[in-house]
């Protein structure tokens, strides 16, 4: 699940550049890499592990 979600960090900038050429690349790249990625690493992976342990004791 985490690996699938992380693929969006690669795809979104390219798609957004074509879909909205007037968008500021520094903004969407910065938010993707500086905010979302660390939150997924710090909170997402422990949350996924906790959910799996809850369903499969």
C-alpha cells in the first residue's frame, strides 16, 4: 500500500504540469516532498502496521 501511494510522488508533478501549466511547480513539488512524504513515513507506515496487527493478531 505504501509503495503504491509513493508512486504518486513521481506521477503527480508530470500530470499537473500538463493539466495546469499555470500552476507553480515549486508549490506542488514542495508540498508533495516536504509535507506529504514525511507524514506518510512517520505516521502512515506505523498506522498500516497497527491495522494489520489488529486484523491479524
